[in-house]
């Protein structure tokens, strides 16, 4: 029954998020990049809760529901190509991650989108919970883009869940305050995004802020010319460039930031 699938989808997403967060926090204790970091636990958790309530109220498991609806009608490139389950999963993850890369770049270039996305970059402490720090407005703006990509590709419902789990896990890990072994990190960077790569993206330096937009795979940045190699030994000041050294906004200030921000684009 559709309701059963939607319930499984929601439960699996929640459980996957909890497991990935626990993994990221454990790695931060085992191999911390910066030992004196002071995460904005309250603000980040508050923004996550606000976003979760808003998206659950307006969408819930709509990604699963739309994919099931499209599958019943044979809609989407993968359906038209007659792709089997395995290829559909792989192409679905690759395709949705490519759309995520493009959408992330758009969030830095389009003034309206940057007003909301800068809330994520305003965290001066790069930490696993930074992955939860998104303004509800940004989540709502991203929702139709993700749904349209799912429909156009014809990703099966199980493929949508697989992507959500892989993407959610990657998102938490790449924001982690930990380092991979120095010799391993460059090898992993060839295909996947590592914390050192994404930490540079959160730099309080405009030149680095507009690099390394990927979340799962690093080759989108390589293909588009936005790749900048990460160095796990390098200390980076993170946060909004114009607020360098200032205290990060609290929960209320973060929710109001799209209305009060002076800068309207990340691109100079």
C-alpha cells in the first residue's frame, strides 16, 4: 500500500540521519580537526527543527509518492530507457547529485537564493551540525527542484530513498570536524567529497567560498572547473567573509537573516 511505503521512507530517512550524525560525531572525537571548536548546537538544532516541521507539513514523503506515481505511468528517462533496478539506482544517485551540485551553485549566484543559503555559511564553527543548519525558506525553494529532477529522471521510489540516505550521510560527514589520514585524503578526493574539501567551501574568503560545491561526488566540481584541492592539515577560518571574526547569528537572527543581510550574492 502507498501509505506503508511512505511510512517506511520517513522512518528510514530519520533512522539514517540519526546513524550518520552519530558516526560523524564519533569521528570528530576520534580524529578532531580543531580541538577547541565550539559548535552552535542550539542554533543549528533549532534551524533543523524549524525546517523539519515546515517540510513535513508541506511535503512529508512527497518524493516517494511522486516517484511511485511516475513509475505507475512510465514517466521519466530511466523508465523510457527500460533501465533495470541496479542501473536506475546508480543513475538516480548520480543524476540527483548532479542536480544538487547545480542547485548549490545557483544558491551562490542568484541573490534571492543566497539570502537564504548564507544562513548555512554563517556558522563560524565548521561542525557536523552545520549540515543541519539550513533556513526553512531554502528548503522550500529547493523542494520543487528536487521533485522535478526525480520526475524527469524517473527515479524509482526505492532509488529516491537510496539517494536520500547516501546524500544525507555524505552531507553530515563532509561537514565533520575531523580529518581523514593525510595519505588517504587526496585519494578519496579523486571521486568523493571529504571534510577538507568542503571545509574550504565554508572559508571566510570569497575566492574559496565559490569552490567545491559537491556533496557526494567531487567530479562535478572537476568537470565544471570549481574544484579546489583540500588539505586536512590546513586551518581555515569559516563563516561569512563580511562577518569574519564576529559572533555567528543565533537562532532568531538566523531566521531573520534573509531579510536583514547587507550582501545579496556570494559572487562579487
